[in-house]
C-alpha cells in the first residue's frame, strides 16, 4: 500500500500537471492532523476544474492514480436518482493496493461556494490564488451536540415506538424484518442516546465518529461491553436477546442523560413498550385457546383478498382443519462415549445449564449461552426409547427458565457443548458435563435407515445408544442421590 506522503504528492502532481485543474484541497480526517491515523482512511479530494465534462471519465483517473479494484460514480447511479448536482461530479475509487480516493470535481463557480464549508479542509493547490485562507482543520463541527428536552423526548419515543415492531417480526417468524427493525430503527436511537451520555462525560468536546464507532472508547466499560454485545443475527433467540439488551441499555442511559441535563424521562412510555413486547414474546395475545381459535376463524372469514391465506396466531402458520394431522415429532439419535473434544474445526460452542422437572417421563429445561452472550431457553418433553423416541420442545423466556429452576430439587447441571461437521456431512455434538465428570457425543439423523448406515469416526468410543445408565436424565438422578447422601 502506498504511504500518505506518496499519495499526497501524487494528488498534488496530478493537479499541477493538468491545466484544467485550477485548485485542489483535501477534506475529512486525512486533512486533520489531530485525527487518528490508519492505513484504511480515505483520501477525500476535491479538484476545482475549468471544464467538467472532459474529465468525467473513470478510465482517465485510473490512468492517473493506478489500477482500480472497484469503483462507483454516484452521480450516474440509477439506484439513487436525484443525487447529481449541477457543477460537480464524483468518482469513488478503491484501488487494488488498498488505497481509496473519493474524488469530487467542481466547477470554479461551485467551488467558490463550497470551499471551507467542511471544517476539516486542507488546501493542496491554488493556481489562481482565488481561494481564501482557512483556519487550521478541526473536527469541531462533528462533535456531539447537547440535546434539548424535545430532542431527548423524541429519541425516547422513537426507540420505544419501534421496539415492538421487532418483537412482532420475531413472533411472526419474519426474522429479516425483525433484524431490519433492530438495526434501522432501534439501534440508531440507542447510539444517539449513548452519544449524549458520552458528550456529558466529555463536556461535549469530541466526536463519536461515524455510526458511533468511537463510543466504546468514550463510555464506561460496562456500557461499552453491553453495546458491543448487542450484535444482531438472524437467529430468533439471539434477536430476542439483542432486543432485551438494547432495552436495558437504553433505559439506563436515558435515565443518566435525563438526570444530568434535568430532563424528564417518561417511565410510562418505557413500561408500555416493555409490556407490549412481553405480551408478544410470551404469546399472551389471547386469553384462551378457544379465543385464539375464534379469532382465527373470524379472520379467515374476513380475509376477502385471499380466503385460503394462511393465518398466524402463535408465530407459526395455523394448519388447515381439514388437513391430515401433523407427524409426531421424533428424535433419531445415536450416542457414543467420548474422552475429550476432537481436533476438528468447530461449528459452534456454547455453555448449557439443564435440569429435570421429571425423569419419568423426561421433562427437561435448558438454557444455552453462546460466546457472544446470547441466551436462549427451552423446555423439552421426551418419550421412552433408545435410538428413536418422541421429543416435543418449546422456546421459553429466560424469566420462565429461572422461575422453573426454583422448582428443581438441585442446581442445574452445567456442561460445555461444541459441534463439528463430520466428513460425511453429519453434525457431531460433543458434551463435557461438569468439567469432565462425564463426556459423551451424539449424532442426530433424519431416519432410522440413515442412522443404521452411519459409520462413526474412529475417535468416538463405544456406542451408548439405548444403554441404561448413560442418559443425562439418569446422570441427574445419580446427582440427586449423591446430594441426598451428603
């Protein structure tokens, strides 16, 4: 990659050698000597030109500055109509060696009106001496601005208004929609509130950077960690977790800002938004199953656009009453002894806590925490059997999991679980129970025939499928006997 001194010399030389270029300046962080330097900063360059049209060629600038890997001409894009301005034309160029130049061409008349409007401006060349002197470059115009109470209230209102939209998407199973609501609606308001907190802590004398990128350096460690933990994925459990973390962090930050700036924080707005989200998440939209069925039937009769349209009542499509009953959910799984985690590329890693409300029949509750801090919880009922057995499970909230834990006769069992993809495409699930007291591995299959044809890898120990004494529910019973003996 070319150095900054090399690039600035090239930019100056290019402008100097072309008689149509009358002046050149640099905008942005490269123009500010106080800004943090790194290799990936763009060069935001303006060339003042006497003739615009002859220079509007990407091939011309590639010849001047080097091989281009990818580029854009935003003023000529059909995706963003109306972006073009009279008297200017831009080229966004990513060069093959990693350097990026955002070059804007301006006519002399337009440049006279725009020069110095960005506080981070460094004049590189002025052949005609027509441009005025400027103060030293500064990013002051990008510093966090202290809000007034109306702006603070509007930020809170937008956050608490949009948050239930994300919950609706999750309830409906529309994960891309809920992800968009979190990223485009909820998160920007959270970032804005955190910027105001950072402004209060720094005397409103700094910038938080584009997209709040500098916030982790400006906020207390607890806030920074929470902010970085709310990354959103398309997994429903992780999105629910991200929404809850955002709600918690926003509420804490908004109260801090309100107290520091003597604003009123509307507690009822937060409570109302949380109440709706909880109702959606816990599926408390109907007082009874009879009310749910009646609603679905009324909606079906009222669906005049498409009488056959599927209806959602519990985050899933209601089956047609005339259709055949759904197949019984079956688990087809083989189990093996294990001496340690295998030396294979990992698919995932998580920490589990599980306990048994009953072991005959098996009624298990489990929480799963990923390395990123996302927590999901499920309750599972298992039938009798070895290789094949009925398994019915449902996602529950963390609050419900914690409440059910109080009904357990002992603390939940903790285990580390890692998954791997075997060469034949099957997923291997390896478990280390209570720091190595018990190791086992499982492989799940779509059918009994597939299970029978599976050839286990050599590193797996003897097969434990269906053997008495090796299930986790039996491990739980042994744990209870040990506790009672103590």
